C-alpha cells in the first residue's frame, strides 16, 4: 500500500527524537514537548532556535527534541537566555521551566528578565507541586490542595498564599504576550499550539518577553490516574482565567 | 450440513468485515512499544474506538489498541492528546509504512 502524505491526518512530529521519554504515563511535560516540536517544525525554525532547559523533570529535554539546547542552573534559565539572545540576535531563544524552577528558586531571574523586556519566550509549566522530588508543596500550590508536605491542604496561616507569577508578569511593561494554556483536552492542545506560535512570532519580531504558562498535571505527585488528573484540572480551570492574559 | 453452516458463517462474517471496513473513515496506528498505557486516548476518543489492551509491551506497560477500527472517524483527537506521540492517524486504507514496521498488532487489526 503506497503512502500518500495527504492521507496522513497526524504523525509524530519530526523534531522529536526516537528516545522514549522518561516521564510518567500521562505526564503533561511529554504532551508539551510534542506541541513544541510540532510548532518549531511548522515554523521551520529547527536550525534557528536555541532552547534553554531548566532543572526539574524536564531536565533531559535535550534528549527528546532535536534542536540546540543549553542546560541552565536551577532557576537561572532566563539569565542564560538573556546572554544567548543578546549574543545571537538572529536566533529564536526560549526557556522551558517548571514551577519549582521559575516560581520558586528563579523568581528573581524571571521578574528581572521580563522587566528588561528581553527578546525571549518563556514556556512555564505549572503543575502546582514539586513533581521530581515527590509531590511536595510548591509556591504555586492552590489553597486547600493536599500534598506530601501539607497533608491537610494548604492553608493561609501556615503556608501563605499561592504565588500568581504569570499574573505578576502581565503587570510588567517588558512583557508583550502572556497566555495561560493547558493540554488536558484536544481543544486546549490546539489553542496552546496557536499561543506558542504567537509567542515565537513575537520573539522573532523583537517585541519583548513572551510568556506562555501551561497549567499541567502531575499524576504521580497528585496521586491520581492520568484521566482523573485531567478531569480534576479541567474543573479547576473553570476558576482560572485561561487564554490570553496580556 | 455442518460444513454448509461453517461456510455460511465464514462468508457472512467476511461480508460483515468488508462492510465495516467500508464504513471505517480513519485508521489509527499505535506504536505499542512507545505507549505507556495512560489511557488518555481511550478517554478522549469520541467514537469509543480505542481500548486498553490485555497485553503488555516489552517495558511492562499495558498499551492501547484500536479494537473497534470500524468506528474510527479519523478526527485525530487521540493523537493530539497522546503525551508520548505514539499515535499516527491516517485516512482509511492508507497506512504509513514507518508505522507498520513498529506495530506488532497490525495483523490483527481487522479481525
């Protein structure tokens, strides 16, 4: 049977390598890698992009997407991206950070990089726990959510309020595009692809910092099955403002 | 008589299979070795065409399979939601060669 490329509705993105990803079954990281590879190959940017990886579950991202990568120290990806984008103004530079990396240890770097309006895209994966170390409470954990280190749920008296880092970044004049996306349903996946494309386009046109937050699941950290985790996140997303924030 | 019954059943089921194959709009090919059995594709499929298999792959994961191929409408929802990008979707009757090489279940697809 001959292959007609017109008859293929969906195939594995060509920029993904053949390595099997180490993520748990149903992890949002893997889905976001797929979207990222899809958008980069759609925009023909594979030879013209430098990604900055971060510390967390996504630390081995350079094994999975076939582009140039730099692995930054914990939380310092925006600082590395600043240098790379200033030295290579013709390249698209983006960072890929989790919430433990960006909203916790790297808050300084992201706030100042966004405030300077560096020409980078920040992909922020917010799964509201420290996934790699076993699901401990993170600064982004919502009130009332149970984790390993707050088994009765997060409360204000003991743990304070969750840090809305994406909402903070919308207030800065240096950011040009801030969006909150998800990958829990195929509609969200298609919307997220559009947002990512828009963010990369802004960076190529040197308009300032673009931030795309992905509200993600962590099945192992949340102690849920992948389907349950997606359903839970879908109900939680109704209380959040999704889509373009700035 | 028995022989006739068997013959009739065979012809009948072959005809049914042909009709089902004609109704089928899409073809899903799953790379079973890459699948981790998270079940998101099974949950998201609007036509209930996919199920989790009884078999495990070489890494010990129960993988998903297209048990009811004739229900597939080729919408690619499963491929979009699949975290590990192990699903290829094509229109009916056109199966990509690279996908066939990986798919151990291909021979049982229409059975």
